[in-house]
C-alpha cells in the first residue's frame, strides 16, 4: 500500500537491547494504525511529529491481535499546505445539514417563548452553529469525529424526547436541556493538525463548567426579567447533572424527571456509539471472530458480534 497519512502521535522508546526506535500512530478519515520505525531509519524521521502528513509505503500485518503497518521505505513528509486536513480526520456518518434540519424542526416546535428564546441564543447564532457542527463529541472516545457533537446531541434529544413522552413529562423542556447540555464542548475541544485535543480552558474547567459559564453569559444578554431565577437554575441543572453522579463528573444528581431522562439519554447515545465502533474495530476483531479478542476499552468488556440474521 502507498498512502498519505497524518501522524496522530509519536512515541520514542528503546528495545530490551537498548536500541532506540519510535512508534508512529498514523491515521486518516477511515481509521488509525501503528508503524514501528527502527534504529536505522530514525535519522530520516527527525522532523516527523504529531500533525505531520507523511507518505508511507508498506504492508498491513497483524501482531498480537493488533494491526500494524510494516514500512518498506521511510516515511516522507508531505507539505501540509498541499493537503486538506479534514481528509485525515474522521467525520460523523450523518452530514450536518440533515442534523441541523432536525434540530431546527425541534426549535420551531417549542411552544414556550422563554425556552425558545434561550435555545435560540445559541442555535440561531451562525457563529456558534459553525463551531458546534465541527466539534467532536470527545477528543478520544464516543463520537470522537468531526461533527460528532452535533450527531450526539441529535441522538440524545431523540432518545430523551421519546422517553419523556412515555413518562408524561415536559417534551419542550427536555428538548431544551438536550440541546444545551453539551454546549461547553465547543470551548473544551480544539481541532488541530494532530487531531482532537483539549483547549486550555478544557483542561482547567472541563465541559460541564464551561457550558454553565457559556449559558450564564448569554442569559445576561437578555432583558432583565426574561426568565425567573428558578427558571435559569433549572436550565443550569440540566448541564450540571447530565453525567448522573459526582463520580462521573456531575455537580449534582438529576433532581427532576426531565433531568434524569436526559442523563440516561446521554448515556444511551455514548454507549450506543461505543458498541457501534467496537463492532468495526479491526483490533478487536482481527479475523472472523464471534467474540472480540480482548476488552473494548470504552466499554470495559468483550463484545459479541452475532453471526446470525433475523430476516
């Protein structure tokens, strides 16, 4: 094979004999693979670092149930100005226009003028929409793709709305909570030449705190008295409680039906994505295995890929 790939990570190590070598994690929009660079070839990759685009020639092999790229020639750096970085980053399976169409349909159906006003502070803002539709759901983990946050929020809202209808809760309220719960990720994650990373604010505060700060800043732009203090607190509660328990990053456990169902919708979207990705992970299923050869790290368990159909 001969491809241009992005260097996602570089790890310089030594063998048991004390010889230096490097492991390059290489990827593009379809996935990621590791390649070893041995002592003799190290001088040729001095300038190779995370974010570099390199041309590689080699063959794909399996070692200890993991795919790796065996190079037959040293990687050659390609000028990043001659490439479109989006081609080297994974993207959501559903395009943004289709997802925005659904969100805008929900926004238009919100009956409460107050809830619609708050949602529109973000989702009627073109600059926010442009940032939101490119943000990953995580730098590594569920929905870690371009557009992953947009897809995740649509999944969460779909699940939460269905659950709240079943339990006779407030559909408009949970819709607003679902759309707002992860707004902080726009300021938490950055898209760089090496992939997805935490911003400085993301490292220091994380997305739950950042989301509450973002909501508060925009609420302060509304005329005084638009929302009561209690209404503002309820919207903040969605953001602060959606991780369910403090051990998982929540400031408080959900205290309303809508907040509780939003939390489980968030979990369902995240773990559903984890299972979907596990089924197509070549390291978990390097051959025709029925059960994964090891635990999926995002699920902390082995997974079953059924061989039968239900036609």
